[in-house]
């Protein structure tokens, strides 16, 4: 769904949904003079943050990876889990209990102690609180039931999590879920507003005084100017340090906000930007300028997550008694033969060649090629190679027909026509949608472009449900190592189950919502996968999941571009991988020249 890469959730939630770092109008040398010549990085987001409240955020445009830590860290290069707030952890022999031991002397950015009370508060009173609509509750759900871990404090430094059965993904989740401050937020969780909702839901909005936003990560927010920038400064109480110096070494980050990809390129080339997400369209140009521009383009391999074209399969009605989607269109989209015919009509090789300049890989599965859980076509995964003639024949056999203008009609004579929803911030995504539009016209289907901002895309996909066909991407950092993270998108109750989303958390059931048998089977597979500890058996489970997706085609995977990032030579050491964001090792980065 969503191309995004934020940590600790680092949705891409994707939705792996992608957040890139770029610069806007303010020149970094000007900012540096104002910052008393301290070491700083100038980065950028395509959009403003929507909140500074980690628990209720659902946007990929955020600074949370810079201001918060969870119990564990993940080394993106090795994929191994490492200590973060917790210095160690132990797992019981029956795999049903995990005890985390915190580092001694941890403090919040306001100097208050960080203890086991904060961990218990974060999990029990926020993430597992039914009154708080947080997508992180999905991370902690054990299977497809309303069963969750229990958490208790053993002493000031030790916290125990208990599970009704083995919960294989939990350690990965403990890395992604930020720990939040009990002393700053408890009162808002326990008190309600005029509507009976916890006041926590209105805490730490983007209009909050940055001094009141308490953090535990390497940086804290110094200021936020809407539509311009967020400025972060080093957290003086951050726990990490080398033998002599506090970390992170870089004292200030200027996180600019700009939505023009053209300006991104111009400002990087003029030396005003420290990093740039390099698209295939500009790779050739920038590669020639590496030496003169004093930057290095890092190759991280195929992007994590999956790019997709998906239809809205939701047959429910809204609160006014009207269908979310036109029933005529719904009949087409819920016709398996129709979906498969459309897949055969899409020329993904042309997308790869024309849009990504050959710098990408055709994707057949929602699980990445680099994952040990990937099922290859050679191993039995069904694929849909470009074959428009077969697509036309399948449609005719399914009862569709063509008029004298070669336009596709359904059996009732309705012209087959629908909208292609795509976000405005990504030109390559728009270009892909345009090509899909052209490919569909070759089999008589009229597709109209619907290009809107990503925040509006999120609203349409996840709450309004008023969309026809979506061209986008979805990714969650770590899903290539822990496939259960994909349950956010694939299970029928997942927060990002966009192609047939049910009722939102805390809302009444949707009238007319239908969950198909193959969706229920996917639910069962993820339920089995989360508790299976044998890796070969886990792979068999996720192989079956991939086979169902390939057969039923709720979404059709497209092309994943190669992940490139340009970084100034003065920023070191860069350890880049498509499996995580560029600055995942921000603690150890240094500016080697002024």
C-alpha cells in the first residue's frame, strides 16, 4: 500500500508507503550560522508530520525514528536484534515468557528517570488500551482473536511479558514499538474529553510546544514551522556514548518539508542537501556528478515492500446506507477472472524499462526476493506475464463483450470504466499509473487518473473507502525478516487491510461487509505463522499465503525499483540497505569536514 519507511514502525505501513529525505528553501549554511556552527544534517520530508504523538500516528512523514527508541534495536545490515533501552532479554523454555532488563540510569529528555513503569504504561495503558485507536495494537494481537500479551513490572529495571502461546514475532515488535513517558502522559490517558474519549488522543499535536514533547531517542524537537521545517537537537540525556563522547555526534538536524521532487534534485545538485533519494529517472545524471558533487550513490538493492495495483473489493455500505463503491464496479472487481485478465494486460517489462530505466525488478510476490520466506516462480508461484490477447479472451469467456469501438462492456451493457488512485508526490508512481491506463485501454477498459496528495490517499484507503483502483506500494521495515508484519495489510482485521477493510477500531460492524473464504484462509495462515518457531514450517505457511495471493489477486505486484541514496562524502559511516532507512545508524554518524 503505502510506500514508506519510518522507524520504529517505519510503515510503510508502507503501508512500506516511502519517506525520503530532501531539502527546501533554506540554505544549510544559513541555518548553520544560526545554530552557532554546530555539526548538522539537512534532510527533508515530502509532507508535514500529522502529529507528534507516536501512538496515534498513521503517516509515514514523521521524525519518530529520531526521537524515540524501543526496547531493542535492529542492525539493518545483519538483521540481528541488539540492545537499546533494554540491555538484555531472556526467553523461557516454553517460549511463553520474555523478561527484559533495562539499562541502568536511563532518563527522558526532561531528565526524569526512565524505568519499568514506563514500559508497562506504554504497553498496557496505551498500545493495549481499547479506547486508544492505535495501529500498534495489531502488532500485539496474538492470532486473529482478541488475545494479547500481559505485561508486569518485576522491579524498576525488569519487565515480564507473558503469552498464552509462543509468539515468534514479538522481539521484532519490541524493536519497533517506542516506549513513551508515564509521567508526562498518564493523566491524559486516565481523563476523558467532552465526548468521552481519552484526552491522550489530543495530546502532542503539531501545535504543541516542542518543549513539552518528552523523548528518549537521540534527538528531541527544538521547533516546528508548518510547511517549512522541523529542527531537532541532540538529546542531552540520551544513554548512548562512546568511551569519551556522548552520542549522537551530529548535534542538530534540520528536517525540511517540500513536496516538489524537481526542487529536490536542484537543491541537491547545488550542494544544499546532505542526502537524496535517487530515483532511476535521475540516476544517470547524478552518477556522472558524484566526484564533482562530493557525494556517493549507495545501492541498497530492490526496495523493500511491494508495489501494487489493487481493486476495492469492499461490498459494505456506509452510515448513510449507500455502498462505498458503485455496485456495478464492485461486481467487476469481485470477479476473479476480471482481476486475472487485468493482470495479464499490464506490461510490467515496459514499466521497468521506461519508468525505472531498467533499474528495478519485476515483482511477483508481496514477500521480497531477498527474504528467506520468498516463494519463487521456479518453486511454484503463479505469475502473470504480459499477454493482452489472453486477457481479452478471458473477459469474453466471463461474459464481457466489445462494442464496435472496441470498448469493453459488461453483460448488462455497462462501459467498463473506473478511477486509478495514485499519490501526487511520486512522479514515477504517476508515470506507472499512466502506463497502466494505456495498457488497460488496449483491452477496452477506460481508466481515469485520480492524482491526489498522499494524506488524502490514506483517508480514502483507510477510512472513507471511496476508491476504485489504487496504484501504490506497501512496506513495513523488518517484514523481509519477520513476515508476520505483513498481517497489518493482509489479515481481514489488519489496520491497513485496504482492499476489503472492515469496521475501524471502536466502530460498529459494517453492514454488508463480506470476508471471502480465501481471506479467511490468509487469516488462518498468519495465525499459524506467528506461533510457529520452526523456520522450515514457517516458510511452508508463508509459501501457501503467497500462492493464495497469486491465485486470487486482491492486488497485483508491479515493479520494485532499485533503492539508491546519494549522501555527501563528509557524512560517515553510511551503512545503507533497502531494508531500512539511510540514517538507521544515526548515533555513530559524523561530519568529517566543516
